[in-house]
C-alpha cells in the first residue's frame, strides 16, 4: 500500500484508493467507478494535461455541471500540483472573462454546450492555452477551441501516475461569489483545508494525526458512508462534501446535470442507500421535503424509501424553522443539521436539533471568537454586535487581491484571524449567534436589520415559497426593508397578511414596507440569495419598470 507522506490531497486520495481499490467510489447516472477506476481516470487526465504543458502551479478551470469529470478534474490537478478553479456555469460572457483573467487560467475543462460562450472570450485571456470538452447532447462546435473531447483524450493517455513529490503546502483555490460583488479566489493550503474544510478525514470525530491513518481507517471501516452532495460543485461546500466522502472510503452519489431535481434525489437516496445528503438552504430543502410529502400523500402504501438516510445537512445557507420542521416531520429518523462556515473559514459551527434557526445560535469551538471594532473580544451575554473571526487553519488569502487579503486576514495579539464579514454576538452560554453579512445589513433609521432573519420569518408564511430581503432608499429613514417574494402555486400574496405575519415574529422596523411578487426568485447556483438581482428588481418595481 502506498503511504501518504504529507497532508496533500492527491497523496491522501491515492493512499485510500490503494487501500480499497475495488470498493465503490462514485456513482453518477450510468457511470459507476471504483476507487481504482476513479484513480486511473484522474491519472489519465493528469497525464493528458501534463502532455499539454500543464504542471505545478498552473490553474485548471472546471466549467462543468456535476459529474465524475468534476472530481476527476480536481484530482488530476492535485496530482500535478496544479490548482483546480471552480467556474459558475451561469456566468455570462463578461463575468467569465473577468474570472478567466483574474484566475490566470492555463487550461479549461468545460461542458461542451458552453463552447460558443468560451470562444467569445478566449482571445481576451492571454494565459489560456488548453481546452478539453466534456461531451453532451448540445453538439456545440468545439473546433474554435481545438476540438479535444474528454473521453477520447483519456483513452489515449497513460493510466500510470506522474512521479511528482507533492506537499501539504500545495494550493487549492475556490472562487466564491458571496452575496455582493465579483467573485474572489480563496487560496487554501492542502493541509489547512483538509482539517478546516474536510474535518480532518473523520467527520464528526477526532481528526487524524498522521497521513497514513486515513487509508487505515478506510480499510477498517465496515460500513462506509454513502454521501450525496446535491449542490453544484461550483460551490465549495459541495466539493468538500464530495471529498469527505472519498477520504472516508465512502461512496459519493452525484446527480448529473445543471439543476437539482428533488424527485430524482429521492429516488437516488432509495436506490443507492444514501446515508447523508448535503443541501444548500431552503432553495433545495423545500422542494426536496415537498417531493417526499407529495409521494406519501399520493401513494401512502409506497412512499419514498428513506430508511437509509441518517443525516440531512445544510451548508452555505441556514434552513428556516418551517422547512427544518417539515424535514424532521417527514424524516423522523434523520438528524437535520444546519452547518455554518464560509469558503474563507471552512466548517465553523453547527445548529443542532431542537435549536431555532430563526435565532441562528451556533455551537463553535475555541477557534472562533467575536471582536468589536477595536478587535477586542466581546463579552458573552453583553448583547454587543461584533465581527465573527476564526483562527488556526485559515486560508493564505485572496488570489490577485492583496488589499482584500489585508483587511480580511488580520493579526490579533500575534495570531492570524480571518474576518470573513459576518456580524455576530455571543450569548451568555457561549453560543455564537450569527446575524448575517455586514455587506447586506440594512440601516433603517439607525436600526440594523439583517436580511436573513426577516427572510426566515417570511418563509414561514403559508403562502410564501421563497423570499429575499434588501434595503431600498427611504427619504425619512435612509433605508427601508423591502422583500421580493415568490408565492406558492395557486395563491395570491396580500401585503396585509405578510405584514401581520412578520409583526408576530420580529420588531416592526424589521417588517418589509415594500413587497414585490415574482414568478420565480433568482438565486446563485449555490442556493445563496442573489441580493444584487433582488435590489435591481425592487428598484425597477419602485420606478414602475417591473
């Protein structure tokens, strides 16, 4: 068995693959790969990229839907000491051009249907020289990009690994769109993200101490975890869920394509005996739990088989209390968890069953703290609002953005902390209540309103399917609270009903004074609210343009 010499992600994966080569690793559509099969395909891709001049430090863009190719692309880059770059497949051309240039892409593995979009921007990216297309039904013309197709490229490449000495300091970059502004690349060292984002190879347990322990645990584990990352891999939390599954020696179940299909998700859980599913907030959890309920109502003698499901977790967005309660009612044997973290922090905290999501109080360990404006820790129970920070294993910084790196990654009393932008307070019992991102906080007459709190209340209204809350200009108060609301099918939203519902749960100054009803809320592919879209839509609504 090959022994990993460092906490390098490629070394760690190869050690697991060598220990359990014939165990199932990934299932996606009709493709089923063992650990050996996944390792060989990643080796072939790494060799194909190497033959095209891609090596240590080069950036490899992954412009793909979920599929085995995404995991293969990440692993191939790690094997070469290159750096995988996630690319949002919903970006339009000017956003792509920005990201391609900001990330200094050298190679691009892309979904064939996006070839025309890439062809329009490739000449503006001086570093980009290699293109490989994952085939699909689009029949898009890939000739302007060199015409290389993924599967034929792998077929002619060698399956033996490159003889490369790797390091725990090799880089892994995840671009995050956050809630406002253009995306930024967060630079992680392999070793740091393994412990901060991938939970040290033992999710829910004590992290490993030596790299070789990972393969030993995978070999000894009688019932490995089957995990279903349902969110797009363009989202860091989904990538981490997939890697956690592989590093634990478990089976990773993927749903091919660009969109989340809740009915197909239920079918996959039954067919593959999924133990844990990872969702992103209500945007995924609500249609998922409603699909379970519809089946149970329509076919009470043949509901979806959810017996294997032990954990439903949400990362990237907190489940509202109403959706969380629906999940717990439909899945009484599953643990429903809200996880807190960010691309810049890794996994940072958890809301356990029995806790309210409206008041987002997370259990966090000693690596987290809340600071006031002078960077002094705030006292538990003081009610003071401060900046949430994390120390220890944190990223190197932002790629190509030294100013943002300087303001986000700070040294306090000799220790390096990341202050990712979340505002929080510390309860008397030490729990940390996260209030939301300061960048989207609404200032109404000097009162701070955090959109996520109001959104959670709105989504508890029986006629509301989804909602995004932003501030709009107000002559008297500076800003007032406004909401874009997507109603449930077949119902009409009345302002008076929304107003009365909100006033039962939050202070009057937090209740939306303006609402705009839409057929469909626009969210980022990760499930996060698109606050820019909401503000633009409300502005048009107020101007009589929408």
